[in-house]
C-alpha cells in the first residue's frame, strides 16, 4: 500500500510540474472543430439566426472590487454577457464579490528563465511507473472498449492523455474558473478569448450542467480529469457512462469519452499510427525535418526507415508523414503521421504529443525507443533571445526575438546551418548559441528587447500556438 501511495504521489507531481507547454503560458486554446454527428445536447452559444438579440438596458455590476481597471471591464462585460443570453440573475449571483486573482495575472505574464529540454520532459513523462499505472487504470474503466469502438481512438492514447492532464484525475486544479477568466479578461491581453470562456462558464452554470463549486481547474481555465476549457466542455464533452450527465470532474468514463470525441472531431484516423521512430543515413539532409510530408515508401527511398525494422502497416503505407528530430540529429528521429497532429489539437506542443504517444505505446506493451534521448543543457532566456537576434543580424529571419524557440526559429536556424555546411537539424544547443554569437559579433547585436508575454497557456484543449515545455 505504501508503494502504491508513493507511486500515485509521484504521478501527481509529474502531472503538476511536467505538463508541457506546460500549462504555464496562457490559454490560447481555441474551441475545437464543429460537433460530430449526434453530439451531446448543449445550449446554443448565441441567439438562433434571425432572432433578435436581447434588449439590454443600463447594467450595473452587483459589486465593486476596488480595482478600477477590473471594475471598468466588468461594467462592459455585463452588457456583452446579457446580449449573449446569460440571465441577469446568474450574472448578479456569480459575479458578486469577484475580484481579480493576482495568482492568475502573475502566471499569465511569467516567462521562465530556463526552458526544459525535450529529453528531460519526455523522460519524466514516459516511465515504467507511468506505464504500469496506466495499464491498471485501463483495466479499471469498463467503458473503454465501447469508447474506443465509438470514436476510433485507441484506449492507450486516451489513458496517456488522462495521465498527462491530471495524473488520472488526481490533480484537476483548484482555481475558481469564473474568477480566473474574469481576471484574464480584465487584464486585456487575451480579452476576447477570456470573455468567451467566461460566458461559456456562466452558461454551464445557468443551464445546470455544473455548479460554480464544480468549476475548478487550472489558472488558465482547464477543468476536470481531461482538462477542458468551458467552451470545449459545451461543444465536445459527452456522457461516457450512460447516466445522462457530462461529468468530466468525477466520471473517468465521461472524461475519456470526451477526450476521444475531441480527437475524433479533430480528424483521428482509425487504425493508423500516430508516429514511428525511424533512422536516417549519416549523409542525410536534415534540412528536410519539419518539412515535406511524404509516404513511408518515399522516405525509404531517401534512406529513412523504421528503427525497429518492422514493415509498415497498410494504413500507414497510404499516409503522408513528416520527419522530425526534436533533440537534433543525435537524438531519436520520428515520422509523424496525421494522428500526431490530431493529438496536438489537444495541446499544440511537439513535446506534449510525443509524450502522449510514447506513453501510450508503452502502456500497449511496445518496446522503448531504439535510440535513447541524449543529455541536453537547458538554455536560458537570454541564450534563446541572443540566438534569435544573431540569426536576424546574419540575414536569417527568426521572427520576434521572444525567447520561444518555435517553428520560425528552427526554420531560420536550419537555413543558417545549411549555408554554413553544418548538420541542418534546426536544433539549438548551447554550442550553437555560442557559434551564432561569435559569427554575428556579440557587440554588433541590437540590445535585448523586453521579452514578449508568453503564449496563452495550455488550457486544454486546444492551444493556438506551439508552446515549448517549461
């Protein structure tokens, strides 16, 4: 019992601390695709076509927070909420006494000094203990077979998402979602998004689908065992245990079925892999990483083959896949199939999708990677911004020097590496930072700008811009 308790605690800590994109920047998670056939009934988001919007007279918020900016925002928001169909009595009751939460605004504006290397993140997420726990949880949810049959998403993928999002329901967050969304909206950086989520949260309460006390989650508004933001709950949550409710807080079946519905609506292809580890020849042109999407046979013609030596399935043979080297040419290489990008509709991070897929593979009994993850050195914010400024100074546009090593920075880095006769894998190591600084001439670089605010956080699901693990 003690060992089992320690395992649960460890898993909980991992989910809290290592979730990619890691649920620290702010929720740029947008509503996911349109509802699938026979979606769960949910109240409309707005008045039906042709219907006249409610007439809104003077609106006075029921309470004053004492924060002038917050109170000015609240007065404007009340008009929008009434026009969106939120009953005034619900507004008065739920917004009474609401004040900005300083913890939320602090997290929204925080830019971590060091970024966590992807190898560290993956090794912390994909462990023997997590796989064993996932296997036990898989056996404890009797509805999983029906959920897999209904939505076409493998149960191991759903279990892995459950593990990453809330440590199998153990850590769901304790922030008041209404207050969090109000705080983010008043702050203004993502006002439209946050106001939409606040209206969705109020609609959930107004229609009796959940109480205010239930609407607890991350600081960025992600709720329940599979961390849905309010709008995603309204559009995508489903009843998985047949009790007529969509309870993503207390029902594992509802949570997993809702995650499966999200992925199915995102385009999950039944029977197709999410990714496969591959190898490439020594003289391979790594500038092709994160580039073209080719069928496995086309990659094989370039020397890229499965690392395990097994043949491709019929479903995989017909799919187009993209090659990535997330830890550089010396680390494991992967062909990413369309289902990988569907996982990223849950959280738009390469690291997150790899962690989910690799953990799912281990739960399903597959072997570990052929090529292990290399040891990596974390890069400071200054290192990352300096590399971006150096690339720009050398004529390779990496975009705004914000310290976020996203697709734009990697594309510019690959172009610079290729022009210099280096392995063009787009991997920014400390040695590469130093080489860029030397070539650009540190004294010739423009002054470091104030770092941009971090991307909107991973407030599952679905995030608008890739956010690296932190």
